[in-house]
């Protein structure tokens, strides 16, 4: 059974740091009494790794390794991370967020690859110091396309960046002391290069808080007869044990290659190669319910192009079919019935009996495709300021939950879905319940909600927990008391297609993990306001933060517990925030 490994790791980490300060001199990493690791075998560690500082957190990204099943992260507060002395976290995937760190303290990290129980050497060490005002993260999906005496470097925008810098030289292992192009824009031409010479490139993002870390390195060889451009229009369609890729022809290309892997950020250096291929091309056999990432390259006598924009798909025996699940009326004990001293949850106390009337709720988290189908209708019918949302955590993939939608977006979208399907909307601009809520950011009073309407709405916090428990009395998780990676998407590095993990007793999927889910309620520091035996509570009458439930792919095991609750401003939008529809109509 795996429980709260991050809390345990963090506790060991803090204790080891205190021990160092008290005794004045342990050498090595963060300090641990872990036994020496098994001998390394012939599997490569990640070739690139970045550490992006945040507020009391560091986000780690590393390059994929074709043969790796998972990765082990080692960390500490001293340089020189090694397997024998550093605190380790097993079974992680990129990107990985280290939370609850101390702002201003430098932390050091290294990662190993794991395959079939065998572990590689450590990657190169990286470091970062969390800060209340961190610089922007390193840009992702950096690409280098060769041309005659020049290379064109492109990348994805970095959150919060106001400018970018491209660093380059004719050797790997770039630093910020190398040649650079300041105030660069994607795609940036780096000129006056020597044909036939390999060049290496990395990009940083900058804002008023400073310059961030170097991105992963990419390379290209300029030439008088350059390779073709990378393929465009790449799409991925999942099937049973396969993914079919299609793309547009690249001018001058004579052959194409597919590279794929199970970690985000696959490249032609790190992916499994299939060549030569033509469009459309089936990649098979693949494992159902496992996410795969793909890029395509084009080649001719001048060489191989840069990678295409990445795509992703999850093979499935049958596509998930969205449906509302009827939840029967009943009573349950709401709150922290676990009372684990290693993971206290005072915000979920006191435990109290709650009576819930019958209602219905979506089997799956709302997918991006469903969001867009309603969004397209909404913007043509008076909903002027809805977020377009994001397709899962990376903006790619099939059957992914929608993310990057705030509480106001979700409530208005639910009204739009109701209107589009001919149902009575639930949310109105005021307590007269005459004007449907379609635009703006309104902190709706409870009287502006037509709870009896047959339209779509957010579940209340009590309804959400009742549904998550799936009829199990006192269980820690939606399926029981034990947790392992087969139960839920946590610490996976990114969102997964809805429904690939087992359902709970009510037939609901992903009630723990994948993405956090908005609920109706305002937050509260505890449940003192809710008397024992309360019926269909709607939460406090007012507040500043709304409740989210269910944990996510970027949070650890403790947040998978049925009673866990966290709070965010209703304006917050995250790559790990989504929702599911509910209705008072059973």
C-alpha cells in the first residue's frame, strides 16, 4: 500500500535538514537512512532536466527515456545529490511539482530512470530556490530547424514571460555565458553560422522578476541544402491498441519518421523511431489506457527536419461515452473520518451526518471536446466572455478533461449547456431569478440559484463527497482504503484521458486524481457551521474562496482522500482544474 509518500519524504527531508543544522556537518544530499540502492544497469537517465522556481515550490521537467517505466526523484538542500544520502520519491513522472518548500532556500535535484525494477545512474543535477516572486519557467517544446548558414529556433510561450533569450554554441552543455540573441521571438533566426557544424540551442524566459532557467537543449546542423520543414497538421486518432497519425506533406521531403514515447516532450533523440512511414500511418501494437506522445519529422538529401508540434492519444478498446449517473438519496458521514495524525485535515472536521436528496452527476470529468461543443454554441448565443479552455494539462491528447476554466466560466457554461439542450438554466444574475447568468464575474447568492430546475449545475460540496464515496461507509478513497497507481492518476506528470481508471461504486470515474473539480460552495475553515443531521447543505452564505475537490495529477496521495478539500479564488485557472456537471433531476 502506498500512502502519503510525499508527506513522509518531506518529513524526512525536514528532519535531515534540521539534523544538519544542529550537528553542523553531514555531507551529501538531504540526508536519509535509506539503504544503498541496487547496482545500476544499462538504462539511460534523462539527458535534460530543468528546475523552475515557484512560490514555495519547484517544478521539475526532464526529457523522456524510451525504455523507462517510471522515474525516481532524489532531492536535498546541499549540492552533490547521490542515491545513498538524498531523500527519494519513487514512481514519479515529468513534470513533477515539489510543494511546501521554503522560499529562499536552494534545493538540489536529480532523477534516475526505472525499467522493470532496474534503475539508471542519476541525471545531471539541477537546482532552484523557491521565491514569492519567481521568474518565468523555462520554455517548452524548443525546436531547431536548420537552413543555409542559419538555424530557426522556436518554442512554446512561457507563463508570465515578457521576453526571451536564445543561447547557442557549437558544443553541448550550454550556460548563460555563451553566445546569445536577446529579445528573441519564436521562431528566432540565429544567423552567421557555419554550414556543416552542429550547433546547440537553449531558450530562457524573463520578466520583471528575473531570468528563468535554460530550457532543454536542441541541436541542428546548418547546410547549403537544408532539410525540409517539419510536417504540419499532425493529428492522432486513438483506436483499440493503436494510434493512427496523419500529417500534411512537407515540400521537398522524400521520407518521414515517427517518434513516440509515454512521457511528454518526446523528441527524435528520446523517442522510439518508426521509419520510413507515410501518412496516414498506424502505430501498433500499443497498450490500451496508456497515454502516448508523438512527433513526426521529414527528411531528404539535406537531412532530417526538426520535430513537428507534438500530439498525443490514448488507445482504448472503446471510446468513453458521456452520461449522467443517478445518485440515490441517502445519508453519510461527511468529513475526516480517517484522523491520520501524519496527514491532519482540520478543515474537514467535525465529522457530521448529512442527508442528501437524489441527484445526478456526470460519469466523467467534463472533456475538452464537450466543453468546446457547448462553448461554440454559447459564444453565438450571448455568452461573450467564456474561456476557450485547454485540452488537458498539455493542450494535446484524446478524451482529456477540460482545464484552464475558472469558477465563473464553469457556472456560465453550465447555463449554456442547459439552454442548448432545452433545459431550464439554474443560475441567474440576482434573486429574482429572471435574467439568466451569461456574462461577467458574479458572486451569486444562493437565492440566485434555481435549485429545483432540471438544468445543469455544479455539485454542492456535500453532494460531491457523497458521490465520491460511492456508497462505501468510512472508506479513505472512492474505492476503499488502499491506494496504488492502478487506482487513480496522481503524480503522473499530466492529465490522462477520462475513464481509464476504475469506477467507484456509483459508476463514477476519476473522483480522485486527474484534475481538481470545482464545486458550488464557498470555503470554510471547518464544518462547525454544519449541524449534525443537516439536509442538502449549500455551504456558507458568502466567502472569498470556492471549494475544489478530488485531488489531481500534480498532487500526492493524501489529496486523493474522499474528504480532502482545498480552496481557490473563483477567478483561478489552472492546468489541473476542471469540473463535472450535476443536476437536481435524478
